[in-house]
C-alpha cells in the first residue's frame, strides 16, 4: 500500500477581525450513541465507547413499507403516469431504486438480499414509533415548519433487549429500531417529482435524490459537508438531481466516494480485500499549554476535520472528525486521535486537517461529537469512571505537516 | 507535503475564508429548503434572544419530543412572555435515542437568537430548524459576542475545486447581526 500517512501539528491561528478563516470539511458522519453502562454488562456491553447506529443486514432483515396515501390538496408527489395504479407503481419504483443505491455499494454487508420485499400500507398515518420502518408522503406532523421538505426520524437502542412497538428487540448496541421518512405533505410551494416526471416539472424537487438521502439517514448516516456527497445536507435545486441517475451497471451512481466509504465503515464486509487501508494519527498542538485546562485530561486537538483526498483523482475518499479515541471500557479520551478507515489500497492520499470554529458548538457540526460523553449530570447514576465531558472545540490552530517516518 | 504544496494549501485556506464573506449562495436543502434571512424574518411568529434553562425529553403522541425552556432576554419580533418553551422532535428516553438530523439541540446556559414559529394551540418550534437557530458565543478574553447560524456551521469542501466554501451567517459580531435582523424586520432589503 502506497498510502502516505502524514502527521499534523497544530500551531496557534491568528484570527482576522474576529473572523476565523480556517476552512474545514466534514465528510461522512454517523449517528452515534453511548450504551447505557448503568445497566448490567449483559445488556449494555459494559463499554462507554460510542457505537454507530446501524441496521442489521442479514438476509431479509431490513423491512420497509410505504404509505400509498398521497396528498391531493395540495398534490405534492408528481408522477408521469396519472392513473391511480400507474402513480403508485412509479413511486414504488423510485423507492426500490433509492434503496438499491445503498445496497449497490461494493465492500459492504448491506446487500440487495438484506432487504425484505417492499410492502404497501394504505393508511396515511403509517409513520410513528412503532418498530416498523415506513415512508410517508401524506402524513402531517407538527415537526414540519416552513422550509422543511422532508426528514427521517431514527430511533436507536442503547442497550440490548430494548423493543419498540411490534418490532423485534434489539440484539446489538446501536441497533436502529425504527426509521421513518416523512415528506412534507402540506406546503403548496413544495412538490416532488419522480425521475420521469421531473423534466416537465422543473419547479419540483427530485423525489429520487431526496429519498436516497433520507434513506441514508435511515441506515445510520448523519450529514456530510462534501459538496457532491449524497449526504450533503442541501438538496439539489428544483429540477436537478444529485450525482447521476443509477443504472443497472452502477446502481450506486448517485453516491459520492465519501458516501461509499462511509457505508463501508458502517457495514464493513470482512471479505472485502480492496478497501482495507486506513490512515491514523494524532493532531497535537505545538505548544501543549494551549490545550484547555478544563475538562481535565485533554491531550490533543479536539474538533478537527481530517479529510483524505485521492491524490490522483482529487476525490474526497473519506474523512472523520478527529480528536478523540476510545477503548473499552471507555470513556472517550480527547487525545487528538483520528483514523480514517476502509480506504482503497494502492492509492496515494493527501490529508487535510482543519479546525472547527470556536463558536461552533459540537452539536452544530455533528451529533457524533456531541454524543461522545455521558456523565452523572446528563444521566443520573452514571459510573464516574466511565463518564466524561466533551471539551470545547479547539479552533485556534492551523496545520503544518512534516513527512512521516 | 512540500513547501510549495503547503503554501498552495494555505492560500486555498485563505481564499476559502475570504469566500465566506463574499458568498451568500442560494441553496436548497434536503430536509430543509433554503430560507433567506428576509424570509426567516417574515415567516417567523417571533424572534428573540433567549437563554436556555432546561430541556426535557418525553413521549408525546407516539413520538419522543424534547421541550426546551428559555428565558426571553430580548424580543425582536412578536409578543413573548418572560419564559417560552420550544418543542422539537427527537430526544432520549428510557434507552431509546430518537434523532432527526437538522433539529437543533440546546444546552442549559447557552444563549441563542431563535426565529420561532408556531401554529395556534401548539408549542413553538424553530422555523426552518437549523436555519432559524443562531447561536451566540462570547470571547472569554474580550467579552465580544458573535453569532453563528446553525446551518452555516459546516463549511463545504468542494472536491472538484479543492477548496472550502461557507454560506449563511457565521461569526458575525452581535451588533452586526442585530442590525441585519432589525433591517429585515423592517422589510428593508439587505
């Protein structure tokens, strides 16, 4: 493997008129949570290290149903076929294709066979915390405000045995128990068009792009700040699409490399021999005295984005939010560590490390950084030795590199 | 990385930073559609500077919701009592974590400007979620306050151009933000 791992060191950054110009990028990120170690180790695992929310991927284990109730006042879903049956078939094709985008990524255990047959349900209000994954196009929800097109609500278990509604009990930490996709049904200014209907409805959002993004959340993704990533939080403008349309030859065509790497990290295939590279290191300040005094134990820069760019293609292959590490039984240690996994071997990479901004609360940037710690304040009765406090993001640095050994 | 590459990299960073000031791009969002600042001001029920007091998650109508209580410090639009509650989807209850990307989460003690939105008979929500959330930070040394919009917190890496760009309001001195806000509320074009 010709991958060059490079060490980064931080130096103080002079801000200009109070504006920090240090750029940063957040690539793929995950919905993570910390198991409830107040529970016996048999159900909590005993470790306070964050785990990634995920679905089980055994054959037929991923169920999805969709509500065939479609809004009429206003009409928000636009199809080319206007017959009742044709409309439903066209929408169902979009759902099937969007699921196929994610199961079409090589090197993961999320396979087409992981999906149970897609089912239909007539009720408009089929979405809810019932343990059944649903997609709803005409379910009003008071969470919607102007400007909200669609969202995915993901419910995850932090201990084994947790059950939700009629769904199966969790058998793994971080198992997603219910992920429902809601499309805004009541904003007359917002419409979604199927791929065949989009060319004639340029003011509509591409249903396939938005649904593919939302399904990414349902598989455990948070948002990405890579421009061409599917998990980039902003949708393509009305009348346009994200990436390119999927095809039989390349079902994952709409995804960016960043999305693919993220999926491989979430659902790694042990048999994958291509995406086995990793780059790891620490980001530490040139002057250790610049580290925050509180909370105690911070030994490296926290809150940095580390991005791996393929030196040849320029594509963002993967990235992470660096600054911490964790080994069982936890808690997280804020030592400046980063690690980018599941990189294709045989490539050279350039690594960018950038600071977050000082005023940025970790929760703004990624839930991943906001959920690294639980303690007796957040959770009464939390074991002190497994508790921690997330430090403030260290923004006052720029990076310089020196060649690796 | 050679000296030349390093120099190029820092130039990219610097220019990317300048682009922050220059760009106010119009984007639309996947869970969110882009709301311009003037739209936020126009469509909001109320706008206020608030201090978070507490947040409680609970089951309600089959979903986990988080209700956050705020002390009203300064009202810019609408009529608000001294305390307001904001209810947003998601939270943590009894071993279950409910999460919706883009929904702002608040911590006791932090101060924010929120563009509130509410239907009659329902608790307030935050208009446009992360777009209607503007967090206030205070420089511990100088005391100077700055404002950053949640949706602007993630500068974007453009793989094709190999540089970063940012949109929205980020690190604005609070005085500038107030000026922009009051201008928008007066329906002046910014």
